[in-house]
C-alpha cells in the first residue's frame, strides 16, 4: 500500500498478504480480538429495541475472514481466495457505508411472527446527512434473503452517498439513521458523535 494515506489504505480490499497464517493468528488472536471489539463499539447503531446496524470496514472484515479461516482450518490459497471474495465487498469504497443489519428478537416465536410482518424492512432502512435527503439502503446485493412469507433476520446493506453528502460528513455534519417500515418506525437523530466520527473515516 505504498503511497496511500491511512484512510485510503483502510478502504483497500484485503489480499492474502494482509492475513495472518493460522499459526500466526493463534498467537495474536487475543490481542487482535480485543482491538476489533473495541473498534466495533463506535460502529453500531441500535434503531429502536429490535434493530441494529453494524457498520463494516477493512478491520472488521479482516477479523471475519481470520475467524472463518481459523474455524474451518483453511490454509489452501483457493480457500483463502474464496473467503476474501465473500467478504471484500463489505469494505466501504469511499462513497458509501456498508453494514450488517440485524432484526433481533430473543424469543423464537416472537421473531418468527415479527419477520413475517417485516417483509421488505431491509429496503426501508435509511441514513441521513444533516441538510440532505434520506439515503435508503441498497440491500442484499450478494444474495436474496427474503422469501414470499418473511424477511431474514440478517441483511447486508449499502448506503450510497452523493459527493456533496460525503463532503458535508467530512466537514462535521451530523448523521441520523432510521427505519420507516409500516410495522417498525424508529429513528436515531443524531447518531452519537463517536459513531459519526468513525463513519466519517469510511468516506474519501
């Protein structure tokens, strides 16, 4: 990544040279895991009691890949390439935010009933930069996660920002988030400053 600043480097897709070997990862995992969990604290927004956006970036995706390689004991180049192909698309590109969106209900029956009511909720999640219109999520570009009866409890979302929105965020504009589905209307306005500042680093 020679010639890239820290922020530009953070948006680069992962390649095999960026990863620890299984042996290396076994040694560094406790410290690396603490680093990632601390990093994630300012990269999530709870929208009401049952919905959360977990914003992804290069570090969270490296952790996800390393954990998958560890669990599956993958060390062959082909297997590593498959994991990178699966997770690299969730690294922001400088003009967007990318998030794992979860509808969370502890009771199984309650969750089943809620997901039936919430069909299409993934398309009604929005982010808003102060002074601009809402930006609605582009959902599940990799795989359809809704069927004719219910939505999934997990979706992958992309929020694509216009250049003037990016500039405003970089200059300190507040950010709001919400959901306006008929069965679930909640918002957070503004999101906490620490989260705002973390999300600003995803933009270039």
